[in-house]
């Protein structure tokens, strides 16, 4: 397993999100405490971004899912995602998608690395 800066609860939240999207079959890590709503939201967004990177969903679908997920738990992220959505609607082409994907992937780099290592270990 790759070294990660994610807390145990963040890792558990990511595993829950992966299992709910059927990308992961079983937990490798358990916790007696439940992840916070913010940790769960970040995890759901990270998994949606991972699915976009696998070309399983469209960028517009990712943005809609991410905005809906972040809205009640992380206002700054929801604001950034809405800005991305507005830019994308104004210019829906690959250059905008690439720029926004790189920006958001930077925010979720630890989560994406953890997902890669977790799913690579399961394969």
C-alpha cells in the first residue's frame, strides 16, 4: 500500500464511496468511528472524478454530481465547482475540460492516489 497523508477516517470514507459505486468489493480498513459528512462528500467527489478519468462519465455529469455533493458540506469547493460549470457551459470544449480536470485533480490528488493504489492492489 502506498504511503498516504489521508487519515484513517478519510480512507474509510473513500472505501465506502468505492464500494457504493461498485469499484471496490470489500473493505481493507475499518474504523469504529464514522467519517464526517465532509469526509464522505470529498470521497464521493473523488470517486466521481476517478470515474471521469476512466471515461465512465462525462465532465458535465461529474460537475453536477460534485456540486450537489459539495453544496451542503464544503462551500468553498461548491463555489469553485460552480465556477467551473459556468466556464464549461460558456465554452464546452476539450481545452476547458483539460484545464478544469487538472485543477480539480490537484485538489483531490491524495484521494486519487489512494484510490489508484487501493484498486491496483485489488486487481
